[in-house]
């Protein structure tokens, strides 16, 4: 079976790249097609991969600022001709499902239907886009939405990362999908004998993650909140935060297991498509306080491995934290729940899916 992997872009690390690393491990002979690749900004191990880029890779400043090139991704991927492959496996949150499979079976592992296309108004509000820019972008977004829908019709099989994404694939593309949850290396995490008093968030600091809700809630509570991660929203969040909120910046991977295992509870303030960090927290034996929406509905078992709050407000989150007693949750129940999302289970499920349809 000759297989090609397709990925949106390689200029930053995130959950999509975690999935891609697992896919490359499963299919080591497969080339990776992507819009652009920032060699110096990505892990050195990627240099051993067969990475093939589009003409976008030559655009000025694209590695650090890829958003302004948004309208150019569809034509860049549409020009990729992958004839000669038996299977095309796209790892998509943007436009990479628009490649020309030309007879190959195209399986799309859908991280999300393109968020800023299908939820433009919400995206514009979170990003505080000026009214004039929003008005100028709306016709472009309309064109991108039509292209995105048409590209989805050429996909043979969709695999969604959660029930939340399964619903969006049906709503936006009119396509059925099966759910195979993303891979989480749960073996890296172990429970600690005791925990400390801090609550924890591990996330990229970007507006849609709604870290601002958690900062505001813990400002009210006066309880210690530790935030690990970096991003363009960090200056704004630091300006909002009281002294009980600590920003660690980007934390090395080797330090994360201890950070998770010692927290009082993990806090998920926003709606995630899936959400790997809450699973990592449970693998370390710690419960989760999450918004009752999105991927948390797949990964958190209410009353057994965590608790939910319903409204997207700091007051609702603060009330959930006040009512929360982490000692009511069995760390081993958290560990057992996290095992459902282990990387080995992902590999077995996706490999079987591909082989049955190749």
C-alpha cells in the first residue's frame, strides 16, 4: 500500500503535530505533503522526514505569520496532484483535504472543519477584528466556505476526533464520519502520592481557548492558578491576572508529568475540539473541571473523573471550583479513563480503518 500523508502547515507545535508524529510513526515510508515547512522552527527529528511543500513555502514571512495568506491555501493544496498513491491520509484542520487524490482512497482525519471559515463571526469577535476588516473579509470567507464544502465532497471517508467534530462534519459538509480519538501518550504520566494546592492550565495562549475566563474566575477566588504555555494572548492575560495567577511560559515536555501529577485539578475553560491536556491530567491521576461542551464530553466522566460547568462565564467557573473537592475523585479511576485514549489504541483503530478501506 503506497500512502501519502497531508498536513496543513509545519510552522508551530500543537495537537495537530502530535497526531502527525504518530501518523509518521505508523507510516514511516509515507511522504508528508504540506503547505510550508519552517525547518528551523520545528523539532529536529522532522528533518529526517520526507517533507514536500507547496509554492507557499517561498512566501515572505509566512513561517511566523501564516494567517495573512489564508486565501492562498486552497489553490496551493488544489494544485497538489497525488496520483500514484493508493491512499491519501489528510490530517486536517485547515484546507489540506483539498488535494487532488486522483484515484487514491482519500481518508481525512478531521481535527476540525476549518474553524475561521465556518465560525467566522465568533472568530472575528474573539480576535477583536475591526469592523472594516470584518466587512472586507466576509466575501472572501464566503468563497472559502464554498471551496471548503466542495473539497469535502471529494473525500472518500471522514474520521472525526470527537463527537463534537463528528457533528460539525455532518453539519458543515453533510458527510458521515466515524470517531477515532486522537493519540495521547498516557504512559508518560503517573499519579503522585499527594497533590499541591494549585489548579492548572496547559495551553497555547490564544483567544478561543478562553483562558481569560479562568483568569477572571481565579481573580475572584484568590486561589492559586498555574498557567503553562505561551502565545499571542499572553500579554493581555498577564495584565488581567492578580498575583495568585502564575504564568510559566512554555514548559519542557519532560517537566509536564510532574506538573500535572501535583495539581489540585486541571481546568478547561473553553470549548475544545478534543483536548489532549485533560486526558494527560487524568493519566496523572488528577480530575478535571471543564466546560460542558466539546471534546470534554468525550474525555471527562462527570462525578468520576471530573466536574462540568455550564455557562461560558467566569462566575460559572468560579462556582464550580468552589463546589469542587478533588479528594472525592479516585486517581485510579482517572488513570483508567485516560487509558481509553492511549496512543496504542489510536494506532490499532486507525490502521484497521485504513486497511479495510484501502
